[in-house]
C-alpha cells in the first residue's frame, strides 16, 4: 500500500510539475517517541516515523534547508523537493529519529534552542509532565481562571494540558516560572524529568552524521513579547552557542512558535539577515517557490493515521503557494511600556 501511494504521489507531483514551477515542501517535527504517547497519540512514534520516512524517501527529493535556500536563490529547485525539520532539540531526535533517517539515507535540519541543552527543560514540557505525573484524580485550575477537571483518563489529562498551554505561552519568563511552580505544587509532583532535551554531545553527533544544525534562539521566547535588544541577543547567542558546540557555521534559523506578525515581525527578519543567516523558516503553512522570501519559508506537516491520507495531504499542500509572511514592524515592547 505504501509503495502504491508513493507511485501515485510521484506521478501526480510529476504531472503537477509540468504545469507550474518547482515548489518546496518543508515538514516540521518536534518529537519522535520510542513508543506511542497516550497523551499525544497524534505525535509520531518510531514505527510511524519510519513509515513516513520510507514514503518520503521514495517520493521526494530530500534536501537540507541550506541546500534548498541555495536552489531557491538560484532558481534551480529540483522537482518534488522536500526538507525535513525538527524544532527545539529533543533528545529523541538523536536517539530515535536519527537512526531512522540514516536507514533511508535522509538528511534533516535540526533547530536547537541552546538554553535547554544538557539537562534543561522547555516550559511547555514542564506543564505536560506536571499533568502527566499528577497523582490526583482531579485538579482545580482556578488559579489559571479555569475550572476543576478530572484526570481519570489520558484524554482528560490531554484536555487539561491543551487548556493550560495557551494561558502560559505568552507570559514573560518570570510569569511562566511562577505559573509552572504553582502547577507543580497543586499536582503534587516532586521532580520533573531532566533528560527530555539533547546533551551537547548529541548535537555534535547529529552534525557528524551529516545532519544540518540550525539556530532557534537560546530560551525560545516569543520574539514579539521581548524588546528588540533582547531578541537580537537571543538570536545571536543561540547561533554562537551552536557554532561553538559543532565548531562549524550555523546559518539557518527557525522563529520560535513562528506565526508571522504574532510571534515575530519584520524587524526580527531583518535581525536574522544582519546576524548572518542565509535562510529561515516560520510556521505558516504552504510551499515555497524561487520568488519567495527565503527568510520566511513556510512549513507544513500533514495529519492523519493513514499513511496514504498523510501522503495525499502532503501532495495537496503543493497548491498552497500563497502563505502568510510578516511585512511590517510591530511596536517594540519597550516603546509600548513607555507610552502607557
């Protein structure tokens, strides 16, 4: 069935390619679990990721982001081009995803936030692990302006997580830390895991395995929620930190969270250019062409448990050549505070 889906997709993409110029698909992943996660059954585990990569390897021409940017700049993008990207720097990227990528001879681009390496933990994972490990049958979230919720089933725990994350996402750093500390206490969780993110040695191993390493700031802030000097420092220090780890240039970037004009604006695009990157990705869905801004390339990962449906949605995304980008600067955080 997978082989049939691949043949059909190649034929459709080949026919489509005779009618329009080549278009670049960029997949976005975060984690690849060793086994299915009951809280997030939609996230890929090793077996499902293996099936995806087998399909991708037989259907698409896989490039690193740096290679794709060069082709876009030169208007030489091959037909059926695709980039595989990972955000944040999870340990399972190295432990689980890397061997599968190597099995199919694929290269990928890994965007790593340096502040969480070597025992760190992202704020959203602190929320997830608090709720996952909570021993209570229910939790009162009145502190967050929410109700009391049952935690009897994995689905109920997932619902609580999905409600909490948007409440905490746009807080400043101190606000996030306070909220997570309160949540940990109300859930009765003594300790949170310290092995979710990669160690520096794993980043080096990815690079030595011919994977591309990209920057993703230091602490993964929403860039529009901090001042421009702070944003520039986050972007620059993330780049420098990775370069010191792999002893090589790091010249591609992913905007944290990545929604144009919500999570970053054009002032951050200008920073990325000035700091020395040659390309960057956001999270607006779509496909890129040679005429597009290589500092705001779209990304899209299909959904669905059926591999044939997943592949069909990936192919249909070829039609989505008009996608959101940032074209203006929003008021700086410091300017807003001064004006108020």
